[in-house]
C-alpha cells in the first residue's frame, strides 16, 4: 500500500509539471487540462436498506432512507470525441438511519458512498444531443454502527469492497464548454456483505476545459498585474487560539469546510507552489507539494504528511503596497504516517488534504508572502473509518520568484 501511495504522489506532482515546464504562457490552460472535464449531478438515490440487512439477532422499528444525492465527476479526460475516462463520487445529502434497534431508543446512521473509475463511450444522436454509457469499477464504502449498548458486535458492519458500476444517459451539448445531462447509475447488491443494490437518477451539467482563443491568451499575458510563478512557504500551526475558525466554517446549515475529531496541537509545514494558469487580474491556479510534521492535541502523537494539491487563488484587492487574496484547495492526495490519532481511527494511510485561507503579497515584484489558513485531512468516506484530522490556524511566510 505504501508503494502505491508514493507512486500516486510522484505522478500527481510530476505529470502536471511536465506540461507546465514546456508552457510559455501561463494564460493558456495547461496541456494536461485542455482535454479534461468535470460534472455535477443532483438527483435521487435508492438503496433499499431494511431488516434483512441486519445481522442475526437484531430487529429494527423503522428504517429511514433519504433520497437526495449528489454525484460528481471531479476529473475526467477525453481521449477523443467518443471515449473518455473518469473518476466519480456519489453520496447522499442525508444518511440512512435505523431507528430503535433491539429497543435501544437510538437513531443509528449508516454512512455510505460509491466511488467509481469508469470508461465512458459517447454516441452522437444529432449535432447537439448524444447518448453516453459508462462501465467500470465501483468502490463501495459503508460505515455501520453499534447498538443495544454493545461495543463488540455491529448490527450493520463496516465494509469496503469493489463491484461493477454501470451508468448511462443523454447529454445536450450547449457549446464547446457547457453541457447538460440526465444520468442513471447502478451498482449491484452484495449478499455476502448484506448490501442492497444502489441506483441513481439525476440531472446536472458538465464543463470542458477547451483551449482559450489566442487573443484572450495574449490579452491576459499583457496584464499589468503580477502573478508570481513560484513560491516557497514555511508554516507554523497552533491551537493556542482554539479551533473557533474551524468550527465556524464547518458548522451551520451550509458548511464550507470540514472539521475533524482528531485535533492538532501544533505543526510545522513546508510548501512549494507553482502557478500553472492565471487570468488577467483575479484568478490563479497553482499546483503544489507539501511536507507536514504534526503533534496531536490529546496524547501528543507525532506523525508526518506528504501531499500534492491544487490551489485556487482569487486576488480580490490589487493595490500599490500589497495584493490581498483568498485561496481554497481540496482533494490533494496525501500520505499520512499515522492513522490512530488520540484513539480516533482516521482510515488508511492514503488520504486527502484540504485547506482554505487568506494572505497578502508585498514588495515591488510581490516577492514576500504572508498567509493564514486552516486545513483538514480525511479520506472522503472511501474508508469506513474517517473521523478527519483538524488543523488549527496556520501562519505561513513565503518567498515568491
């Protein structure tokens, strides 16, 4: 597993950079993105959990199955007009719940999601309409629960297994970038794991990263604003000011970030980021790599992380003395050296890094950087164990060149 994780991290860093180094202007999409796309679908899921999916000796008063679900394609790649490869992730907005198992009076959630790696074929029906079909591997993850005061037996067990994943639908291609689609997806039941089938019906949109026209490339390249190409940062994380910022952005009805039951007391980080694309004034896309050394809050467990990640940066104020920005990074593949942190099980050693923050560039050539951020590690429910690691306020100083 360690070798696989290390290989993924090396490829995640080298492949984007290999095309970046050959790219003269950063105002054109990097070549590794020009054939890529993403999709978002919202619809209904059906997985008929019931009494029969409990282990022997357990009964349930009722089972609630919320149906609203999101299915996203965070990244896909078009080989040509007829064939693409994509990664998918599907999870409900609210979880299935088993109420009053063996009369214990509790309402137990069953956390479940379906990830996929599929090939997608496209068949044109007309100039704007096309039919598509997907087939490939589905990765089913389910987190069960304890009931009736037991801590040794689970009425519904944890499981992670590989299955078939099938999908298909219709797509309306509005233009070269935007499309609208209707999608149906299916993964079969697994009697051994006592898992019902899963079906999904929904609609959404797709966005394709097509190359920008040359006039826009030149216009952005001649921008009077500075977009640093490389930056090295060192950071220090501390919980001396508490976790209030983390709790604020991860709570509420519409959370914009994630928390975590495993909390960090302090940490030291080293980052390298390289700009691969920017607009005329506001938007920047960076790709980065980082090393982190962490100390947990309760039992002072020490561990390290190695990450590769994208960064979306938005320069909101451009002024003579400084530039001010907000940034956001998500789903950066990460190796984490410890998975049992303060008696919290965080899952496998392959996980993901997310962070959000704000900062300033100073100096004539914007070579000095100061930034504050919060961060989070979790596996996105790809494992039944996914309590998440909460990183408190991190203060970064950087040099851009």
